[in-house]
C-alpha cells in the first residue's frame, strides 16, 4: 500500500540528520494515484459488503503498482548517482509507512480492551500488534481463511498485505545492491540478459507455486509433507494467499514493466496502441472483478474463496493500464480527476483505518446500514487528518527530523511487545469483571490439570484417577471432546457420591465398538478402553460423544444422512448391549444444544449482555438423532440410562448459552468448565438413580 510519491513527485532526503528537498525532473504520474484510488475503494467496498465480492483484488493491484513504482524510483536513483543508496531507501520506507501503521496498530490494541471480548479477540489483537510491528502478519495468519472473515475478532487482519509488501522491500535492497555490483564489473549485454532470465525464472516459479497451491489444492494436499502441514491447519490455498513467495510474481510484473519502460522512450505517436492497451486493461479489470471465468476454478473458490484466474486477469489489466498511462491513453483523463487522485494520495491511510473502524463498529453497534455510512465517513475523516497532520509532516522531516530509522523500528517492536503483555494481563481482569473467571479458566477442564493422584495407562488409553475420601466404587467417563467438557461436573458428582472416576477422552475419537465405521481412526484406542473396562469392572460407564459431528458433518461414504443416523444409533445400541453382557451400568450423556455463535466473542465492556438463539434446523436434526440414540439404548436398558441437557438450555423455541450470568459454553458445542460444574447436581442425581444410591 506504499504511496506514489516515490515516482514523479517531490521527495525529501535525509543526510546526517538534515533534511533537504530535491525535485525529480519527470512528470508526475497522476494516473497511478487514480489506480491506487480504485484499488483501495475496491478493498473497502469488499470489506463493507457493498456488493463487490471480488473487491479484495484491489490488493493485487497495489502489489503490481508497488513493484512498478519502486523499480522506476530505483532506476532513476542509480542513473543519477551511479549507485544505490540503500540506507536512504530503507529510511524513506520507514518514514513513509511506520507512523501510520504504528498509530492504527496501537489504537486497535488499546481499543480492543473495551470493544472486543477478553475470551480470545483481545489476545488476538495484541498478537497482531507484535506481528504488525515486525511485518510478519501474513505468517501469523497462515491458519486463517481470509474469506471467512470474523469481523468481531481481528481488527488488524488487513495488515497481512502490508507485511507481504514490506518483505518485498526488505529483499529489494540486497537484490539491487547485488545487481549493481555485478553490472559494475560485468556491464555487458550478456550479463543483462542473464539477470533478466534469472528474474524471469524467479517470477515464473512464484506464479507456478501460486497457481499450484490455489487451483490444484486438492491434488497438492495429498503430497508427502504437504498433507502433514494441512493436518496441522496449514492449507495450501491459505499459503498461496498469504505467502510473500506466492505473491512475488505480482510485484515482479510491475518490476518488469518498469524495466521495459526504462529501455524504451515514450512515443506520443503511438496513441492508437496506447488506447488499445488501455481498453484491454480496463476490460481485464472488469472481467476479473466480475464472475466471468469463475468456472475454471469454481471448486477452489467454493472451498477457500481464492480465485487464481481472477488474480491473473486483474494483474494483467493493471500492467496494461500502467503501460498505457505513460503514453497518454484515454483512461488518463478518468484516472487524473482530482477527487480520485486525492483518494490515491491518502489510499495507504484509508486502507489502514477502514478495517478496524468496521470491526469495532460492528462489535459496539452491530451490523446495519447506517453503520456502513458511518464507517465510510469516519474512515475518510480520520484518514485525512492523519495524513496531513502526522504522516506527511513525518515523511518530509517536519516531525522528528533527526530520527534514526533503526531506532524507530526498534521502538515500535519494543512497544508492541510491552503492549502484548499488557493486554494479556488486562484481559484476565476484564474476564473476571465480566463473568467472574479468566479466559484460561473458562476453557480449562479437570482432565487438563496436572494429575495429583496415580495414573493408569493401557495402550493408547490413559487417565488420571480421581479418588473420593471414601471410595465405594468406580465410574468411567469415555468419549471425545464432549466427554472432556463434561469431566468437571462428572468428577465432582461421582466423588460426592463416593465413586472414583477415570476419564478416557480424546477429541475426534468417539467411543464405539472397535469395529464401528464411525471410529475407524480410533480403533486401537477403543480396543484399549474396552480392555480397561473389562479389567477394571466399573460400577458405571458414562458415554459422551458429539454424535452429530460424525453423522451430519463427517458422515459415512456414499450414505445419506437418514441411513447414517440409523447406523449411528445401531452402534450406540451395540455399546449398551456390551455393557449389559459385562453387567455394567451404562449412562448415555447426550450432547448439549448446538449454537451458531460463540457468545464469548460477543461479551465486552461495552456489551455485557448477550441474546439467546432460536432452535434452528441443526438443533432439530440433533434432537432427532438424540431421540434415535435414546430409542436404541432403551431397547437394552431403561430410561435411567439417558441423560439429556436440552431442557437446561432451551425453553420452548429459545436457547441460551448463559444461565444466571454464567457462561455455560466454551464454544458453540461444548460446555465450559463453569457450565460443567453448574450441571454437577443434575449429573449426580442421574448417577445416583442409575446406581440406586
């Protein structure tokens, strides 16, 4: 998002701490400012949901423009001084970009303490502050799908593109110095050709990697090494989106255009060619921003939102418009309009402010039409003020003229690290103030605490032994992440009734018979748990699985949802038949209601109350699955073997995750440790009834 005054405008140079101005003896390219304006307006329209689903491609336009502008500036610098002043290059980058970025990043982190939730979003904003200071945001976001924007959680998400751009600038200096050194010793045409070929190969490699990881993700993800990364959340398409390696070709498109123009003269007689190029460039932008051509990568777009063909077309269109604009194409008359060029002048600041204003606006007021217009006006007014009062004076040396750019960067990094620590400390206190517990305590369950008693391990199954003062038997809790979320209440309930508790839980591994098609990746673990049950002979086994995850979301190959539900219920029946054969009491603890939103993200110092949700089609399907499960169990046991929590959260058609001011959930599907403990009396009642206490 670098501004255009590198090329064809007045600049300032700082030597020995003194500023003096120098004029570049070329015309100012106002059409570039117009292109910048279009790019930033596209991005804002996309983020503000103004009907441009591909407005994000404005970032790709910025990348091309930046490569073009920085190359022309460097070429002129080398021609005039016969060398490349790398200190001046980086000093100028810092004085241009750091003040605005630092202000927005620091403001967003501080304001997040008031407008965002302490249960994740505040910590994320603080982490993003450090990544913004170190220009590493794109790496921090490698597990994040940019197109699945969570507007209430990350006010600095858009800094990813600034990180990519700064990484390009970071490499630009050493590369230019190397090229200048080679050319000073071997200034031959063959050397030039060799360097151009090398640059072309690097560009082609970057483009190939981008297309491969985005369009052919379903194939690449099966490759050795890539599959392991994907299992950890690093998908090829997100790497293609955020990585500077896969974005390098866009900058290089601008670089090669600048090299071409530096070797050719501007010929006003070729107006027809320039008009044709401008028409082609304009048409390519329109096509890239529309849905034309989406068939080529429809599968990729459906899964990730990334459209590699659209990126290619928009990059090509931007190159064509830049080339034609230097030859008086008709598009110049449109791009040189004063309102457009002024927006181009402040495009960097507009880009910085528009997203945090939108995020905080939604967090405080909710998403509505008037917020859109308020956000646009606030973005414009704040950007104008910051540009003229801070950024321009700082860039020209009127503010902090003696500033050492390394000291400036270091200061920002140190402040960001201190801010990260401060926000993490503050968020704990805010969490206590809002709901009486810290964010960490809300999601930490008893099975995740250090084991105080002895530990039992049988193969892949391992558990701590939670013993009461007077032990009269054993209760075992088995299942997936749902069992873990239930563990606090169950351990407390069983211990209160005099029973020792063991918990065998693992996320993504439902407790089933070893031959069940729903647990094919957990067969050995389930064999080991069954072995433990046969050996220990507990008084009762409590089964808690997130059933709808394996039925509705994962399913069975080539089997519709209806038969899959029946298959799951049959597997549940087999479990309780086995319990009956072993003369062990079984209790099916069914999943709690599913919620579409995570209310932890909604509660803030500005918004301390949250609304409930109506029972939607998902919960209706989940309740039907619970009924099938219950019917299957009742064929083997009686109704004492069923524990259902829906009435604890839902009254008629309204369900709520908050009960008496307490946050019962840690996400949309699992109990928090607080919620589990609040349900302890109900769990104890059910256990006592089952065990005839």
